[in-house]
């Protein structure tokens, strides 16, 4: 069965993160907020990461979008440094979230 999904574009503010650190922050934040079962139902996947611009986008199940946004809004620190994940765009299509931003600036 196919599930409806949404793509969320985020900007990392504060300390710069590598892709490995980003994955750790996102997974820890979401699992801490909604638990293992909720994380499984949300079907989260980091789809792209631009280390230079500190942008990334994730795919989420449509029913879990608000919960994921809330979970990532609570991120304030990582390894004794301040960091914030700011939602930039949300769309039902990868093209509208990622390709436009790659071409901008």
C-alpha cells in the first residue's frame, strides 16, 4: 500500500553539522518526541543534504507532518553547541522542495 508523503526542507542554523551528525540529531529528536512506534509510522527518511548551505530535506508520511515539525522545532543543541532546524518549505513533490533551492543563490 502506498502512503501519502510530504517533503520538508530545513535550514540548519548555529553550528555546522556533517551529514552523519545531522542524521543523529534528526533521529534522536524524533524518537525522543514520538517514540519508536511513532517514528516507524512517520516513515522518515533524509533525502538530501547540502553541507555547504546547511540545507536538508526529509520525507515524511502525511499524517505525521505536524508531529515531525514539532519534534525538529525542539532541537536546540548538539555536542555543547547551539543548533536550530528551521523549516523553509513543505511540498508533496521533491521537485518543488529541492531543485528550486539548488538553483537559488
